[in-house]
C-alpha cells in the first residue's frame, strides 16, 4: 500500500515537472518567434547615431603592424600570406586586376617597401559627405590638396587618405599611393549587399631600417571625425613598422671604426 502511494506521488511529481517544462519551452518558443518576426536579417534595428557603433567609421589597415628581419625571409612571408588571404575576395574585381604594384606579383612590396592596405570599417547605411575642391581643410597635406585639385568633379567623390611618419613627418620615410589616394564613393553606402567588399587604398612605405616608426593614415570626409588622441582615437589608423637590416648595421659600424 505504501509503495503504491509512493509511486503515485512520484508520478504526480514527474507529470508536474513535465508539464511545467513543456509550458516554459512553449513560452520561450513564442517569445523567440515574436522576436524574429520583427527582425530584419539584412538590416540592423538601430543604425548610425541610434546604434552602439555610431556614425563615425573606424579606419583599419592590413597588416596592422610590420616587423621583420631582412636576413630571414620567413619573417615577412607571413605578412605576404596574410595579405594574399585578405585580398582574395578582390581578385574577381576588374579594378583590382588592373593594379600593377602592391600585388602578389611584386610580393606586396616586401621586403624593401612593404605595402599596407587602408580601409574604413563597415557601418550600415553610412554615406560619406565628400569634401569639395573649394573647401579643402587647412590641415590637409599640400600634396593631397594638389592631387584633389587635379581631378574632375566626378573623380572627387571619394573618401581621401593621407599617410605620414608620425616622427616629425620624417623625410627619410617614403610613402606612395600606387592605387590612388581615395576610397571610391560608388562603394557607399553599405547596405549588406551580396558580395560587397570594402574599397582599399594601397600605401607603399619605404622606411629607414633599424628604426621603429609609426605611419599614421587619416581618412578625410566631412562626416569623419578626426581625434588624434591615442586614448580615444578616431578617423585614423597607426601602422608601426620596424625593419631590421643587420647588413646596414655592420656597414655603419665599419664606417665609424
């Protein structure tokens, strides 16, 4: 009799928990169904100023930094492999296939003049407010101003990029832009399009050897906020570079001894 009572109680408890968890699962399923019914899988609910990301795009580079020894090719092979992988999505683009420098064919400039690629981080629906030829900022470098002035009106619809050696704008660091100085306006806004790729500016840098430098690359548009603070940076990216050349060190030591 006692055993029968225990079995009945256990059955009631099991039935209670079975119903309880079934109701919880049903409520969770209803909540998730309601949530997904109002979400757009191709568009964020909150965009630009109403989002956590905000409306000021970050600036990024690949590689993020460069450091190698010229006497050891494996040091910079890793960078070339990284860039080859990074640029794979661009290989079918007509504008990319026409490039002659900063490509796999010239080892992305390594080891003498390594290339870095600058881009803006994607922000849904963000569109640049282009800088006109008659409203060039006073702090924009003269070489970039002259470059912009030499373009047609339609060619000026770009986000401009300028780079410099942070250490007193050192003249020992040579910087070239073999692909041009801007991110083409036709790529904006980003609306989660299928196959979308971010535009790039290739920056070819020939730095002094055996010296740690930092190249700063700034993006220019009216609605890109530039804050040069290292604590809360915006509108630019820093690329630290250190190329070690023991042969150059030995030559210097021999010349001074």
